[in-house]
C-alpha cells in the first residue's frame, strides 16, 4: 500500500499548502482530493509534486506492507 503521509509532513516543513500544489504545481483539485484519500495518482503527478516542493520521491510517498488476515 502506498502512503502519502510523507507528503503532508514535507509540505508542513516547507510551509506549503494544497494551494501551493494546485497553483504552483499545476495539480488539479481532484488530484489533491485523491492524495488526501490515499488513492493512486500518476507518476507525472508525483514528478510535479517533487518539482514544486524541491524534494525526492521518498519525501512524498512510502510503501507500507498490508497486513495479511
């Protein structure tokens, strides 16, 4: 499972908001909603986020192994 928890932490450290992603990163509001919901987004979106926040991919996503029943 992919988690966007690092994204929200990186944004807080850089004092960035979803406004930053939308207006400076060119990311649609529907994509921001997908990020907030933990849904999948394209690698192009991840690249745009890295560019606007000047960070690496590990600063915005992490992989968490799902627990097996």
